[in-house]
């Protein structure tokens, strides 16, 4: 019995102290892990937000530089909407076809276009612009059937407004509108791109605001220019936010704002 009671071991108090120390160590390690994990998630969201904002402003800058390229006289090449968030609409030549003209007068407004030039790059469903350089009038239409040889373009779903004569120019103009959609899903506003009569497509997520100012040939910057021919530079401002709220952040969402100035290349050069 004497040897039994003299055996060494842990007392209950020592075990309680050891258990408490273990809990403190595990709790501290878990707290550090959770903090680091949260920071990693926040950094991922910030990185994604920055990519969305940069992608949006780069896309806008590229298209604004293209505004007016090979666009016939009389067609607004850039339309401004001061709608807060602002909206911008741009016309430019997509460069799909070159030197294509009408070689026979149209007998009817629904008649197919008989052309001269290479139209092999066109496809059914493409939107095309026809322009009469004498009358300085033109319009968009949808090509419903393309005959490469001979170069005929049909537009059976939409008659033209009038009969276009020999020498009228056929151009694969592009029309794109950019705007912020903050009504479909208010928690996830998006930068949208709408081409011609196609449904709008999402270009960048979590874009909250677009702002444009237009520097005129006379010097001042305005929200809406009198005519697109007077525009010399476009100041682009874009704002984005993180995908999720951060309760510990003052404004809940972390945000980024970028601004750049783009000189237009093809407006007011004549």
C-alpha cells in the first residue's frame, strides 16, 4: 500500500491547468486562422474588384478611341446620356468589309442589294449600314441572306426606308451601348454592353457607377456635348465594389474608383 500511494502522477488541479492552457492555445490558433482566412477572402474580393474596374475602363477606352472610324457623315458617332450612372453609345466601322458599294439601283425598298466588292466576311444576322453619299442619308439593317457570288445581300425581315441608288456604300458598322444595370439585381450591379438590337450582355460585375465628361474643341468639359463632332477628349470615371459586404469596414463594401482621359482619334478630323 505504501508503494501504491508513492507512485508519481498528475493531480486534478494540474490536469485542470493543463486543459485550460490547451484550450487557450487552440483558441488562439483558431482565432489566428480565422483572421487570416478572412483577410485572404477580403484580398481575393479586392483583387477581383480591381480586375473588374480595370477591365471596364480599358474596354471603354478602346471603344471610345474607335468612335467615328469610317462612319459616314450625318451619323452621330458618339451619343451621351447624362443619366447618373451615365450611358454612352458608340458607332464605328468594325472593319469586316471594305470597298463594297451598290452596283444597281434598288427597284423596291424590299429588294436585295446587288453589290460590287468582297462580302465573304459577312454572315446572316449581321447588322450592316447602307449610306447614300449624294443624299447623305443612311440606315442600319439586318442581313438575312448572303450570296458571296454574286455579291447580293438580302434583308427580307425589314424593308429599307427608301431605294438606294448605284454608288451607295455598304459598311459593317458597329453600334455598342455601355451602361450600369443596378435594377435587375441591386446587390450585384453590372457594367452592360449592348450591341445593336441584341440583348445586353454582362461585361463586368459589381460596377456601381459610370461618369463621362466630354472635352470640346472650344475647351470646356461638359456632361452632354451639343454634337459629337465637337468632342476632342472623353474623361471616363468608373466605380466598383467588392462582391460581399465587410461588416468591419466603414462603408460595408470596399470600393475602387478609376479615372482616365481618352483622346478621340476619328471625330472632328474633317
